[in-house]
């Protein structure tokens, strides 16, 4: 559920007509709903009620500090995957004690940042990484709390580019080798082994792969405890999917996910962490864009928008579907027609949808891409020297620009011409 609804025939974000925001900030732009972000965080928090738990928002999904602070105010922790994300979370006011550091390629410098600034735990992904972290911690006179990310070799049944839990993926250590890797970790002076981490992929629409992975984690917890490791925290990753097409997909709800966690892992008495990104931010954001031209091609019509693949890359990269709706609700019974919906970037991949049935649209009309809050703004670029589009947040009747559109001068002046030119 989200808070982008038609009221009196015009799309609103909470209590604000989206077209009003478009008039104030210009198109294209991203727009987030505070109420939706808060609702989604609470769904997870409530799903784990009764278990000692922390919901660590995977901020890679949408990392604007206004989003982070909205969630942190409710008690959320953060899952970060780079030194930049770590510092951004801190800048948003998240204490280090609620930040977990994931990722397969943490550098010594990033480890140092987090050890000095405070960190809940590092999720370690390889033995070389473990050795570097131990050395950095010893140098700083610290002890780094760690989990090891295990790869349970489970098929997440999601898009190949976002599946992470099969043995051929680059993530984690094979679960079959976990005992020897934990023994190694336990022998390193700068580390304190506190738990196990697992994340099998993103946009999962079925609980079964999670269940299989968590069963393996449960068995491993018992095996490691028997070997003397004090396994007291389980980080279960993110990955629960969202409905992209409002019509026909119904991924499991956080409450069902929480119940399954309780069933599979509740008896272990561990603190539970989860790292949801998409489910918190995805349907809490839309991208608003304007029709620049309607062009008739050979047997097809193109809607050429002012938004492009550099602003929202998911359709080009993952063949992702985003519902695209006009800001003015079409009259009941209006005949729909197929359009290819494209951006202005100079490649055919800059296509958001092919032969999408839409009500008739004209130049100047505004449309919203739904479910664009996660992996939208954060994956945007300045390809074709197009400015990164602004981010705006709504809260009830008010709205604020939370990242401004750069001017062309700001973008161009970032280049420096070497002296010899
Ligand atoms: N934890 C770890 C270790 C992750 O790698 C990820 C996502 C998450 C948590 C959050 O997963 P979520 O709850 O958002 O599914 N750009 C792609 C998605 C990449 C996901 C990467 N890892 C997309 O647009 O679909």
C-alpha cells in the first residue's frame, strides 16, 4: 500500500497534488511519501515483535538523508555497503551502534572509518577481508564485531542480476566451508565473532527460498555453538519483493515473512537483524516526467518523455516493469492505446516500456512511474550531460526539495582542463 492516490481525478502524494509539485520544481523529479516510508518500516518492525530485533534499512535502495532520518527517527538501523554510505548514514544522525557494514570489497580505509566512527558489526565476505579487518582493528587498538556472510547455495528465483545466494555468485563464503572459516576468524586477534549473515537476493516473491536458507543458518548456528563460538546475532539480509504491476503480483507480506523467521529461527534465542531496502522505499517513491513529443512511427506511436534511462535505469538494466500513470485520471471507459514510452537518450535501450496500453496522451501531459522509490535516484547518472533529477519529499500537506537539481554550470564546472591544453 502507498499514499499516491487519485483524489477528485488528480494524483496526490499524501495530501498534495503531484502536479503542484511539478509546477514548483519542474520535471522530471523523484517524489517520496513520508507516510509510506514510515508504514513500511513499521510493518517489518511489527513483524518481528517479540523477538530481540533491529530493522537495518538497506540504504543502497534510496539514500537521501531525509529518507534515512525519517526511518532513523522510528528506530531503524542502517545497512551500508561503502564508506560513503557509512558517512551519509552518520550525517543523517544514525548512531554507529545501529550501522552494519556489508559488501564484498571493503577497503582498509573504509574499515578504519567505521571502526573510528562506531559500528554495530561488519558482515565479512571472505578470509582475506577478515585478515585485513583484524589487522586494521589491532592497529587502532579496537576489536571489530563480525558476522560471516554464508552463501547457502539456494535459488532465489529472481532476476539473474540480483540473485546472490547461489554458489556461482560472488557473495559470501560457501556454507560448506563455514566451520573452518569461523575457526580462522576466531583465531584472529582483532575480531570478535558474534553471529552469522546471509542474503540470497532481491525482489523475491516467494518465502520458500528464504526458508531454505534460514534452515541452513539454523543448523549452522548449532554447529558453530557446539564448537564454542558465541553465535548470538543473525543478520538475515533483505530481499522481500514488492508488487510492481499493481494488478497481478502479490509477494508475501512482511507479517508472513516475520512469522516464517520465528518458525525457523525463534528457538535459537538470537538477536535478529534484517536488511530490507526495496520493500521500504520502492512503493514510497514515484518518478514524475513530462511528455515532450508524441511521435508516430512505422506502425507504432512513441511517447517521448523528459525522463530517461539515466534517471531510472531499471527497465533498461533488468527489463523491469514500472506502472506508468497519467497525473490526471483518465475518464472511466476511455479507450486505451499502445505506446512505446521512451526517453531522449541516444540509445534504443532508453525505452521504459514497449506497446504499453495507456490512455491517449499529448505533449505537456505529466505521468508518474510508480514503484520508483528503490534503486531509482541512487542508480541515476549524468549520462548525456543530463542533470541528476531532484528529489522531493512529501509529509502530509507539506513538501520539500531534499536534493536540488544541479545547474548546468555546476555540472560543467566539475571538469578541469589540464594545463597543457
Ligand atoms: N542486504 C544486502 C547484502 C544486499 O546486497 C541487498 C541488495 C539488500 C540487503 C537489500 O535488498 P532488497 O531488500 O532491497 O531487495 N538494483 C537492483 C537491486 C539490487 C539489490 C542489491 N542488493 C534493482 O533495481 O532491482
